[in-house]
């Protein structure tokens, strides 16, 4: 049982990290795309 809860905690942490990365990517990607198009 202990291993299951540790695994769930890991999945929850990974999911929240992905959400944060998605929010940051949404802010960063447009400027990256603009830079690529301007080259």
C-alpha cells in the first residue's frame, strides 16, 4: 500500500509540474516562434 501512495504522489507532482510548464510554454513559445519567423 505504501508504494501505491508514493506512486500516486509522484504522478500528482508530475501532473502539477506539467501544468506549470504548459503555462510557461504558452508565454514563451509565441516569442520563440516570432524570433524564428523573423530570421
